C-alpha cells in the first residue's frame, strides 16, 4: 500500500484532518470541534480523537508515515508550542509530539498554519513547477510562508515567514506586535477596513460618494469585500483605498524579493476574493521597491487551494521531514 500521511489543520472553531498521499490526493476528510475555550490540554485531546477517527476510517496505520499539524502560533523543534496563538487559550506550552507518539506510535511534525499552507501551494497549487516561492496570506492579519528549493523554510524556533510584520512606513500605524508601520496594518482585511473608514470620514459632508455614504452611515458593517465591491464600480474613494493598501503590500513584496529572489509570490487569504485587481495593483507598485533584475524574473499570482491548503500542507510536511526516518 502506498505511503500516506495524516494532515491536520487546527482552527479556532474546528479541527480538520485528512489522510493523503505525496501527490496531494486526500481522503477521509473529517472535522471535530476544537473547543478552544476548554484549554490547551482539551484541544490536544481532540487532536488525538481526530487522529483516531482517521485511522479507523483508513483501517490500518501501518502505511502512515506520520502526522502533520498546522497550528496558529509557533512550535519549537521538540513539539512545544511557544506562543502566538491568542485564539487558543492555554495552547502555549503544550507538548504536541509526545502524546501522539505514545498513543499511536506515529511521529509528528507541526508548524505555523500559514507556513504549512505556503508549502501546500508550493507543492500542489499556485507554486507548483517552480523551486522558490513566497506566500502572503491576507486575512484579518497577514501571515506568510517561505519555500526555498522546494523545502519549507521555518527558521529558528519555527518563526520564519512573519511577513505581515515587515515595516513599510516609518512611525506608521501602531501594530499589536509593538512595532509601528507593519504591512498588516495597511493591507490586511482589518487594515483595509480601517483605511476605508478614515478616508470616508475625511469626505463626510463634502464630495461624498456612494461608498463613503455607506461607510459613514454604518461603519461597523464595513468589510474588505464591501470595499472591493465598490472598487469594481469604480468608486474613487474605494479605488484609493485599494491603491494605498496595495502600495504598502508592494513595499513588503519588494523587500521580500530583494532578500529571497523567489520565482513566484503567491497572494492568498480572504482578501484575495477580490481577485485580479489586487494582483494588478501590487504588480504596478512592486517594481518601485526591488531590484529590476529580480522583478523581471518573478511573477505575482493568486493562491489556488483555498481552505484545503492547511491540511494538504500539514500532510506534505510529513513527506518532507518525517517519511525518511519513520
């Protein structure tokens, strides 16, 4: 029987798992509640329950090379969660690998959830066919992942890929990380919404557009999707929001290109539901911020795998890092 891996995506609401082969083909997609509010030990127990369900559906674990887990935050080499998972109370300090090995006899590997999604895109999605890619995930914040020579780069203590905290404006908007001017304060869904509110407030009572009227009329209802719906209608204020956000993102992309010279930059996450307009605008500004010879050899593309990236990337880690030694 062909070698297989278990891939698990740990979310704040649900745990999702599959059994997959090294071609990215999955089976037995299974979900269980995370129940994060019950603490880290309970979340770990639910991970064990999910693994047990997957093995039962598969009928045997003899051909399973290991378990890969994508989790919010960072995981040290020994499987201890170091932090960065504010949506999972008590998850910091949890030892992931040992309980899985003791219960199932399977080795485990874990990494940041956005990082593993980048690996999935590199192997099975928008980065397939090239050796080097970088992924920006534009959601509530901005996460990232780096794949170099077809291998996931995790850095010291698994902390590589914090692309959302590239500073793009000196003394800019304060960030939760303690810095000022991080790109996620401008180009994440949160940043885009805040920018829309700011620019709309400046127009209140003068030169208002339909967009600013709706934003000013109900600020709490503003979303990045709403912004881009108005971009499609060529609303000038919404279009200005897009220009500013994409200019800031292009600065971070340019810095990344100069440092790593990837074949592709992949943009994913919920904000990218807006589609090609973001690709086009970021591509317009990026040449201002990187060496021309590098820009000429890189392309910016949209992520392809959507919600499947987490489980596929987690499973892919097993084949990359554990299959040889299992």
